[in-house]
C-alpha cells in the first residue's frame, strides 16, 4: 500500500481539461483560484496523503480502535497525522472566511477528500464527518453558535459528528425516539441511544461536537417531529474554555468487516446538555440542505477503493509471470509472460480503469454543479444547476459505490489467491469498501430518491435539464465524423431514458410499487448513461489534443482506448437493465412474504 | 447463524423431483439406494450440520488457526466435530467398498458436502480435501498404496491434502520447481516449498497424507514433466504403524480475508520421503481425471454461501420494521412494515433465491452426469454424459461461485448497516465466500477451459450434446401452452449460443486472443442459459404438481414465481453479455502494457 501514488495526471485531466475548472471558478466568484494555485493545493495534498496517510492504512486495519474505560483510542499514528493535517491548515480549505476558513469552493474540498481518503478511508472519515458538522452549523446555526463552535472546528482543535441512527431507526428516521426536553436556560436535555456513529469518540482532538437528531415531547410523530441539536462531548464556557464532561457515554464500538481504524460508536445520551440548531421540527429538512454534499462525499469512497485497487492490480499484473500470451511469447527472456498480456486480465483491468476514471469525472462534474447551484451569479444557472445536482447526487452516491465495489472486487480477482491474503492489501480494500453502499442511505434508498423524488417528483423536469445538456453536446459532435456515431448512440439512449422514466411514472399512478420495483435497475442504468456522456466528452478532448500534437500522447491514446472499451463492454449492460425495468412490479410482489 | 436450517425441502425437490434420483441410481447400478434410504442420509447429515457444525462457524472465524511450534491448532471444537463425523461413518460414504467405504454414488457425496459445508465451510474443507486425496489414490495408486493408505483415510483416522501451488506457480503449474529425486529403495526425496495448502497441517487426525506435484531431475520442462507423489506427514511402517515425522515443516499460515478456521499453510518439503503415484511425468493428466469432481466441490461453495446468506437475509427482512409499504400499511398494528414488503428488498431476496436454487439444480445436474459418465451400463450414455459433464464443470465452478458471491453480497445489503457488523454473520459469510472464485482455478482459468478446451477444442461437439438435450425438452414443452413461450425463447437462445460459439471459434483462427477476450462473458452467458433450462424444468414440475392438487401448493407456487422472476429479471443479463462478447479482442488488446 505504501506504493500508492495520487493519480494527479488524471485528476488534472478531469478537473482542468474536462471541466475547465479555472473558468468554473470565475463563474462562482473565485477567480483568484487559477489552475496553478488549485494544482499547488492538490500536489501538497498528494504529498501528505502518500507519505503520512498511506502507510497508516494497513496499520489502522490491524490495530483497529480500542474502547478503554469509555474512551476510544485510535490506531497508532492517527493522532499525529491529524495534528499534521491541522497544522497544514487543511480543515480550513472550504470553510467560511468569517471563522478562520479559506472560503475556497466545495468542489476543491471534494477533490481534497478524494486525495486524503484514497489510501486510508478510515482516517479520512474523522475529518470528513467533521466537515459535515461544520457545514451544518454554518448553514443552520445562530450567530452565537457559529462564533462559539466554528473557529475551533475549522482550526481542527475540535471535530464533529452526525448522530442520526438508532437501533430501530435506520433508513426510516421517522421512527427515532431520542428525546429533547427544554430547560429553563434555553438548553435541552437529550436522552437516547444512537448507534453506528462514525468517529463518535476518538482521541484525535480535545472536543467533539455532536449534531444530534432528537424529538421534542410535543413533536408530531414521524419525520415531521425531528429537530437538530448541537451537543458537545465536553461542555464549553462562554469564553470557549472546556468545562466538564457532558452526559454522553460511548458504551461500545462495533466489530465491523472493515474500516477498523474508524470507531463506529454506540453513544448513550443520558440527559446530555444540548442546544437547538435551526428551527423546531425542521431537523430533517435542514439535514437535506447539505445531504447532497455528504452523499457526494460518500460516493467518493467508491472512487477511492476503485483507484487503490486498480493501482495494485495493475502493478501485480505487470510483475506476475504466468503462462505465455496466446499469440506467442511476448517476453521470451522471462520464465513466462507477465499476466497483463492475457486478454481476460486486461478485461478486468480495463473495467476498473473506465469505471474509476468515469466515476472521478462523475463526482467532479456533480461537485461543480453544486458549486454553481449555490454560487453562480445567474439565478437561472443556479436553478438549472441545482436541478441537475439534485438528480446526480443519488447516482453519485449509489452508482459510484456499487461500481467501486465491483472494481475493488475485480482488483482482488486479478491477484488470484494472493488477493485473498493480507500482504497486498486488496482484501482490506474490499472490506473497507463494502460499507459504502450501506451508510448515508443504501443503494435502495438512493434509488428511491432518484426515481421517486428527483425524476417522477419533478415531472421529469430535472431529467430533461440533464438530457438537454447531453443532447446539446451530442449535436456539437454530429459534425465530427469520429465522434458522430457514439453521439448518435447516446442521443438514442437519452430518448430511451426519458421514455423509460415516463413509462414508469405512468405505471406508478396505478401501482405505487412500480417505483421501488424499477428503482435500483433504473439508477444503475442512469449511471451508465451519464458515464457514457462523460467518456464521450473525454474522448473529444483526447482527440483534440492528439490532433494538436500533445506532448503526452500516450495519456490521450489511453483515453481513446478506454472510451472504446466503455462503449463496447460496459455500456451494453443497459440492455439487460432495460428489460428488467420494463418487466414491472408483478414478478416482485406476487410471492407471499412467507414463501420466500 | 445457529438458526441455520438445511433446506431439505429444496434439496429433495432438486434431487428426487427434478432429477429423479431413484431412477438415476438404478441406471448406475445403485438400485439399493432408493428415495427413502437416500433421504435418511440427508436428514442425518442435516442434523449433524445444524447442531454440531453450524455453531462452530462463527467461533472458527473468531478463533482462527494458530501455528505453535510448527504445528497448526484448529479452533476449539473443530477436532471434536471431526471425531463425531468419523464416528458416524461420514468419510466412508462414497468411497471404495474394498477399503472400508460404502461405495455410494459420488453425487450423494456432493449433496453431503453441500449440507456439511454450508454453515461452516472452513471446517468442511478439511474433510473435502481429504476426499480428493482418497480419490487420487483410489484412481492412480498401486494396489500396495491403496492397501497402505486407503483404510485409514476412509475411516478418517488420517486426512489428506493436495499440494500443487508454489510461489511462482499458481495458474501456471508448468513453472513448478519442487524436485523429486529417486532413492535406491524405490522412494523419492521431495524438496521444495508449497504455498496456499488448504488443511496443510492441523490437529484433527493423527496423520496427513499429502499428494504432491513435483518434478524429476530429467523431466521435460513445463506441464509435461510433472509427477504425482504421495508424501505422508508421519512415515508409516509396513504394518501401518506410525513411525517418525517426515521432513515436512509448516513454516507459516496465511492471514486471509476469511475461512479463518481452515489453515492455509506454507509447507517446506526438505528431502521428505515420498512415493510415486501413477506414472512418471503424467502427474497433471492424472490430476485432471478427478478435477471435475474437485471443481464441482468448489462450485458448491457458491451455493453454500448463497444459501446461508439468503436464510439470514430472509429472516431479517421479515423481522426488521422500517417504513410503510408504498401501497399503504400492510401491518398497521406494528410501528412500521417489515422490510420484506418493499419491492427492492424483494428484488434482492428473489435474486438470491433464484440464483441459489438454480445453482443447486446445476450442481446436482452436473453431479448426476458425472455419475453416468463413469457408471452407466451403456457406453454411449457414458460418452455423452462425459461430454456434458466436462462442459458443465467449469460452469459449475465459476458461474456458481460468481453468482454465489453476488448472492452473499446482496444478503449483506438486505441488512443495511447491520450487515456490515459481526453480529448477523453476513460479513463473515461474504469474506468466507470470496475465495471461491480464486482457488481450484480462477474464473478466468475456468472460462478458458470451457471455451478453449471444451467448446472449441471439441469442435462444439460437447455443446451440441447439451443443446440437443435442452432442445428436446423444449420440444416436449411446445404442446403445453403455459410452457411453450419460454420453451421457444430458450430454443432461440440455444441457437444464439451455438452461433456465438462458432463465431468465436472462427475469429480465433485468425487471432488466438479472441478466446480469452470472450471467455468470461461467454461462461457467464452459458451459466444463465443452463439455469434457464433448469428453471423451466422446475416450472414444468411445479405446474404438474399444482394441477394434480399437491399438498404443499405454496412450495410449488413459489417455484412458479421464481421462474417468472428468473426469466424476467436475471436471464436478460445475457443481452449485455452477447454485445460484449461480439465486440471482440481489439478493445482489450490495443492499449500498451505501460498505458494502464
């Protein structure tokens, strides 16, 4: 794992060549962030990630977290790495300049998360969740709350968490029971047990600010009766000094399949002192305002494990000698050919390559739409970007983590039996990856959000906004004889996508189960289409660069080969998905519960 | 996991109803094995599996194996379970009556392996590999070797292993280096290091008989210079008494992703004393004579983890309350509906159900073909069954383990975050399952065997033998208006299968890489077609039973719903696979090795 190298060339391609990041930054009022400056950040983050975080990845897996007398001890080296992270100012990157942040775009923060998270996702979760808590307080906190919490969170002196799940309330937060009772001094007493709290306790920072979902005594049942509270692990004086321990107890940490370096806590709030954040009973709505960002952050995990696996599988395939190429020895001086000569090994590697690079484009593309939805000067552009960003979010979260898992699994497969043992790190990579389709809303939940809320809920308006963009690009390609056939294919698929959506919406009017019956296949189908669009854009750039005599021709030639592979061997998966979607709900719903 | 229940009803369906096992047994000269007797074996095996082996499954994972002073200590309880297994006579079931076996069909041994392996695959591997070693000695040993080794192996007093892999020789056994030097007394000195030796050392039995691949000093290079040797851990006197330790040292056990209860050993043979088994330089050919059986045995692992995961996921989906059915509350008296009401949860469960039950039919179907290929009275039937069994073997091994992994993964997904933690056993199930597509020949190796050797190597003769059988069944269905549409669809797909095979064979004449380029997609395609055939046969039986007023109508109705689901949502995957296969080798081979 210590061989990990940040794929800066490909990050550069996606950010600066494909998405014209400098232009984007000026559109969102960040013209100071030119290519050179942005790149300087990325290079520095890569250095930190490769030298400090990567070696701790396997160590963190083996040591795991320990719960000793109610306190979590993180793996050796995690705390020191966190201190270096803070000293370098990384937590401040995308945060508000009013409280010590650098105010740079969220999209740059997304790329930073990718770079830091790839070789050591468990460590990255501590800082990622903290960003989520800061974002919540920035968006919904009172001025006083911001002044009280943000400077110490942004500097990294404290970290934050999100406390949502309870034993009986996972996907269905409407069932949550944690109580919040008002005190006379304006504070609340929070009582209840939260489970699966990532980074819920640790020894990296001197305090932890929990954002907790709870219910007031007179709140309506279900999701309309949930409020947000800020509940510090250690209480804080008016002047910001740490006082006594709050009534929060970490009673257990989970034994998980992977991400052992991150503590997944059971937290008991036993009349803990907290303060309301935002409006009463609006907790879930308030969560949704930043859910897009959090879900893109989780989608990155698919990218991270896909990339990490691919790097190792590629290296192994170049070194491991087994058998001769079917078309005759390619390296006759060696005892056998390296396995990268075998077509099936190449199929596995190329699958990883086009999914990983494709998902990178998808994550960045979505992050830029989110920037635009919030910071574009034009209200029209904000609205349209918001539609597209909302549509893309569940795809980023679920599709990226599903194909990221597929990639991580294929990477392990490339190593044969060596993939199954600890030495090469790929079994850890697969274990770590496995959580990504579960937390922050499972694939099934994301698919309902996409099809039910974003597509059908908008009367397909959001889909049309995205399809218009794709079709416009395809029209631009029509005059280019190299790109025209794929552009035409993509236009046809767009039409199929729209018709499929309308047909499900129509069927759902008679049977609401039709949405859930189609949802996951529909989400995967959508993901493959968006990736086809991005691969075609990548191909266009590569062709232009090659025609212009670009210096690193082999990089662009590889992009052409990757686009070929994507259209020939990955995009055809949509054919089976369409048939499955069209088959409708009956083949799912007819079997009685007891006959499974 | 202690809730595990052997799916005896479905095993009965596949064996006795679908495949008419009693008739089969008389065809292979085993008419004494009627339904009642066979079923008595299964019931007794189920009892042993559920009460003794199932509770040790999670315990074995946590305790793992320990290497202490060169000896492997298995998890607590493993040895006692092994003693009970031997006392009940299980190792004797399919073994030669000349040496203490019961001489029952191999197919019954396959079903036994499934039942014992499902709740505790790590334990099952000790006895499974031992059966492989016995089979090798039965087939290739001299009379003296049989007399010397078989009685103690068959009684279970000793166990056996297969020692193939070396660090530089995995898929490519031609590269193996272990030396065998002839001594004057007819024995050989074996020197070399074997890795990844499952059950290579343990404390279950008093001796271990290793079957070792090695190379004589003057042997030709590559696979044509490999011989088989029998090398006991403890040397044996003429009268069968144990003498001193042989020069074999277990220097390490691997840290693996799963199957922690089975020791994966590095074995150093340091001039160990062994004896030639069979003919000089024919070692690899001799291995192939029983490879079919070993590979069906590994294919069972996909079935095992698929079944184990499905049982847990189904139970969880019935108990876990989250949200209401989209069509209104189904269980209004509860706080929410059980998640089995949600279409996407049903999609995941049905996918598992039809893959698991489908793979069970596939494994048994293949096992019966193997019985016939060896023990049918008719030479024609032996030949034809041998063709079909040879064709099915790589499909059983690779397809079953690939879709078994998919099922185990979906089972985990059904539990959301609870699937990721240890409590429900599904993360262990996925970790244990992951090795199945790697050992005994990876999926890629199986696919080359199928397409290169079995299909193209036979000039599609073997495929035609299978297709003829399927088409004959489809013709029989043509008069039945309920079955006719699917029978027609299957006949069309059979034609596509044959044409696809011929077209690849044709392309491969010009470019040998076309075989490897198509192989894995082709294998998966073939698997889905064979499963469609078996599901249609299951549907036919279910319809007949329902029309006849069968008592357990709900069982047969579930078979109809499952067949519907399979044809509507699983079989369409072939559409994407066909496109990928037809795209040819160029999109895999054009990228230079260094551009990955």
